[in-house]
C-alpha cells in the first residue's frame, strides 16, 4: 500500500478538501483507497458523508488502542473508497502518546496490517505535533497543499525542516510527492507572485495543476459529498481531476493499481 500524508501545519490551506477529492478521484479510476482522518476536528469524515453518530471506532482506536485497520474503517458512498474517521477522542492522543514507547511509530505499525488497499491518504491536523509526526513516519511520501499567500511560504519552510528531521530520525524513505497550490485567485496579483516564488524555489516539486478559489468546493462538505460528486463540472473539481492525473504519474510504476 502506498501511503501519502497530506500535511501543512498552517490551517485553512485546503488539506482536507485536497485529501477528500484526491481520494475520490483515485477511487473513480479503479484504486482501492483508504482515507485516514487524523485531525481531531473530523472534517474529512464529515466531508465524505460519515456523521459523528456513525463513528463507532476511529483513528484514535487505531493509533492508541492498536485496533486493526479492518475494525476501524467504514465504507463510504463512493465505490472503492473506505474511511477511518476521526472523533474528538483524538484530541487527547497527543498527551497519551508522550509516555508510550515508539510514540512516533504507532501509526506505521497499525497500517502495516492493511492488505486490502492500494493507497492510503492521511489527512493530518494543522500542527507539527505527534499526530503529524506519526503520519510522516508512516508515509512513503508527503503531499503539501499550499495557499497562495505570503504567510504560507513561512509555514512551508518550517514543514520542510520537519520533514528533514523525520527523514534523519524516523523515516529515511519519506519523500515529498509535491506541492499543490490552493485557493488560487487570478484577480489577486499577490497570488501570482507567491506562485511564481514557490515555483522558482521548488521547481518540479510544484504540481502544474492549481486549485482555484471556488464556491462549489466550499459548499460540497455541507452536503457530505466530495466536490467531484457534488458538482463534477465546476472549476474546482476539474482542477482536482487534473491534479489526480499528475499525482498518479509521480507514483512508482510497480506500485500503481492495475
């Protein structure tokens, strides 16, 4: 199973929207996809249509109780896409992990038991705490949504430093799959400047697909649907489909779904 962490310690940059819609796009192309919600807010779970009352087991049980992937995951309305939801219990996991042995490797150990999925997307919380460190330790690669604004660039440098430390101490195989520019507004000159700066620094790491500011992307979670299903023709959905095609092209050939 290919494991991709969708992470950025800055909130509101489109991590959850990206995780949901990429997972949906991959499932639509024949992949068996697992979406792991590791954010205590549980927005990925809600956005994929799993209500709080339905979440009998969660990523908390997977991480802290070492429950099996099979017992924690739930099917979604999207064929080929399963989800491990998050509950508010996860907000206390950071404290509980501190006293545990191998506290950064709990998620990797839990996901090692999964044999039924081609790919796992982990929606990380907006922080660089133990939950995100567990995701980076478990992941093969990192996908970074980056909002096109000045402060996002400062956050990106901190995240890249964290990746280097994780590579040195916990997961030498962790790579950066790419940076995806989100909330792109062509009417704003600063947006273009930030995009140009990121591309000049990180070159081919930045995906060509750019996710625009789009009302339909914002509306979709309130209906419990990915934007790709809520309105597949909108600009945001079209951008995510383009991003999914690019992302598949960057994965190792030998590990792609048939």
